[in-house]
């Protein structure tokens, strides 16, 4: 038999069981952090979406778009004049918006039978959301 020195500085390695517990607890913490990050990023995305949908002076107004069929003799100006929403103060600002949405140059000549997109605003009410 071997004599054991009482004063030796023997360090015991953790048993397999406690080592597994430590590994499990670290993986649980890591999973919790991942879930937390997903929830936070989803909240930020939702907040940005809600904010962009209600931009402007009146958060109950949302921008919508409709397609217009171009007829003979139509111009962006004439279409803008006929469809000018109350939200625009003048025809020129509405024309600029239509040109931007459709990615048209300012000197565009519309062809009969083509289609363009124009914006308009809609009031959202509680009954609209149902």
C-alpha cells in the first residue's frame, strides 16, 4: 500500500456528472440569450413597421396606390389634376410624387393603353380594421 501525504495539493477533476451539468446550464443560458435576441429584434421590426405605416400628421391616414389606364391625350399632369387628393397642396407636388413612384423622368410622354400608379390617402377607422 502506498502512503498518502496529507499535505499534498492534489486537485480533483470534476466528475463527469458535474461537468455535464455545467455544460447543460451553459447551453440553456445560450438558448435563452438567442430567444431574447429574437424577441427584441422582432419587437424593433414591428415598431418600425407600425411607425412607417402611420407617418405624417395624421396617424389614422395611410397611403394607398391605385393603377390608372392611360387614355389618348393623357399626361401625368392631367391625371394628377383629375385625381388630386386633399392631402396635396398643389398639382406639381402630386405630379412629382407620381413621377417618383413610377420611376419616370420629368419629360415622360405617356402612351395610350399604358398604366401608371398614383397614390391616395385613406382614413383608417376601427371598423376598417375588422
